[in-house]
């Protein structure tokens, strides 16, 4: 039997810590992307992209999408904080404004995350790295792809069998396409 120098144990301990840190980060991202605020943000951004094509420059489209999403996000945060109440509804201890705002930001941060990837591709078109229409289509399909992933992840978290996970993913993507199309008609 061989002797251990302890090096393998230290390396394994570091690997386990790194793996746990990565797993926590992935779990946090999945949590943010598995909210109604993120789904709303994805659909909003996609609808804004379809409407934004009427602008003259890629930069104007990018500013329109980022600005509009920020306005909707601030409105969402304001609305949630304005109606905040405690679960126990104790009038002696009302919800503090800072607590209500913090909870509202946590709840709706997915709207901003939903904007990031499409905005990156629109920025690439703005600086001339991508053709504008290529960037628009990539940005739109990123939204649909995210909706498909969200459908699959939520079905997985709900313990659905694998075949139902794929159906949920397809249904979420298809409904997302429908809502994006309807949103573009309204705007």
C-alpha cells in the first residue's frame, strides 16, 4: 500500500470548492432566468426589436431597446415596491421602503438580464462587426432560445419526465414566438 503525501487531498478540496462555487453561480443564473420577470423581459425585448427596425441606424435601435427596457424595468420595480406588504400584514410593523425596493429589484432583475445578450449583438452591429439584419435575427432568436431553455429548466425542476420537458420547451418557445408576434403588432 502506498503512502499519501496529502497533495491529492488538498487538490481535491480546492476542486470541490471550485465546483461548489461554480454550481452556486449556475444555480443563481438559472434562478434569475426562471422568473416571470425574465420571460416578460425576453418577450418585451424581442417585440421592441421587431418594432425597432423602423429606426434609421443600428445605434438608434440599440438605444431604443435599452432605454425602453430600462423604463419598463423601473416601472416594474416601482409598481412592485408601491404595493409591497408583509405576508403577516402587521400594521404595527409596515414594510420599510428600502426593503420593498430591494425585494422589487431582486424580483425584477431578470428583465435586465433578458436584455443583455440581444443588446450585445445589436452593439456588434452598431460597431460594424455584424450586418444589422444578422444582428437583429440573432437577437430575436436568442430570445426564443432562452424561452425554450426556460421551459425545459422549469419542467425539469418540477420533476417532469424527459419527454414532457421537451414538450414544455417546445411549447414555451412556440408561445413565445406567438407573444412576440402579437407584441410587435401592438407596438
